[in-house]
């Protein structure tokens, strides 16, 4: 009922899962990941307990293959399960039980595991693998995962149609305010075009919940500070700091006001036009 990709970034700093299905809120059941540990997708007749169990095995030092073997040994329903795992070093393993509904199968390689069931055909996972391998290795992991997911959907995807999609990426200190490892955690639970909607949400995530790069930071001079205060007050805010908090741009403006992200500068200047 689902197709997914589990992967590690080429630099070894991020792990993630992208998944889509003709199933309500697939993101609530399939993906799990912990930075510095690995990632897993559990699907078909999903055993959601696999998520915590697999991550615990990986955290104890098991490879993806060993973690998968342990999951299956302990589960009498293994023939109905489909699972993909990538470990801390990029080792990958995937399992498709013989009782999974056709078409069902997987592809694995260094740093990725791709799997799906009730698909239009093998071409879905083939397209996902091709898209993953063709994408720039230094591109953000979330973008690479989404491209692979979209390629699978374009190749036919779930034979029953579309309903939901999700994207989860973890990286140490990448969360809101740098206080956890959740770089991206987006879900489209019920939508006619869930992957397209997921792409729209990822753009918003990059703006609101991703820290600015050094190249994006514009130093705030006394002249720019005065302009920002004027623009913020013209927009109805008490001051610029209040405008930043109201508009949720805290990740893209320095707490001490020493720099502002170029995107946010363009946005506040646009409010006056």
C-alpha cells in the first residue's frame, strides 16, 4: 500500500525517510529516524513497534542487516511485513515478505533502501532508485528524498491511487533553535496530490524552520537597523523584534539583531510596496 525511500546523506550527517501511500496519514505509521543512529520505514502490514525496536538495535551498534534480522526473527507476522533500514554508516537492508500484495519489492545500495507494495509495477522502485542516484550527492537530503518519491509517483506509484505522504529528516542540532535533531518533519495526511503538497510545505519549512547559511546573512548596519524599525512599525508591529516574533522568522534573524536573512529582508521590504 506504500512506497518509500530510507537514506543517509552523502556527508554522513543526516538520515531520513520519504513515503507516500493510498492510506490515511501514512506519516504516522511508517517513518522513524534518530540522528547519529539511523532510519527505518515499516509498511505493508506495518508493525509500528519495529520503529523503536530497530532504532534501539542500531543504537546498540547493530548494522542495518543485523537489526532487520532481529526484527524478523521476533515477529510471527514477518511474511506480511515490508521494511527498509539504513544505519549510521549508510549500510542498508530491506525486506519484502512473501505475503505482501503485488507488486511488491525493493532496491538497496550504499546509503539507501527503497521499497514498495501494491504498486503499479517494478518500474516504481526503479524510477525512485534512478532519481536518487542521479541527484547531486551534496544536495540537501530532504530534496533528494522528495525527488525520489516524486519519481516513483510519476512512474505509477500506489496502484490504488494517492492519499498521503510524509518526509522526515534528522541531523544533530538541526531542529528548531538547534535544540533537537528534527530538521524536517512534514506530513500531508489526506490530499488529492499529496507529494505536490509536500513539496510546497518543504519550501515553507526551509524558510521558517531552517537556519540561515553564512551566505544568506546580511549584516545589520545602523542604517539598515533604522530601516527595519521603520518598516516593522509601518506594518503595525511595536518594533522589528516584535515583527520577527509575530511572523515566525526567529530562525532567520540573529537574536542580537546583528544580521538578517536576505529572504526575510526582501519580505519586510516587500510589505512596504
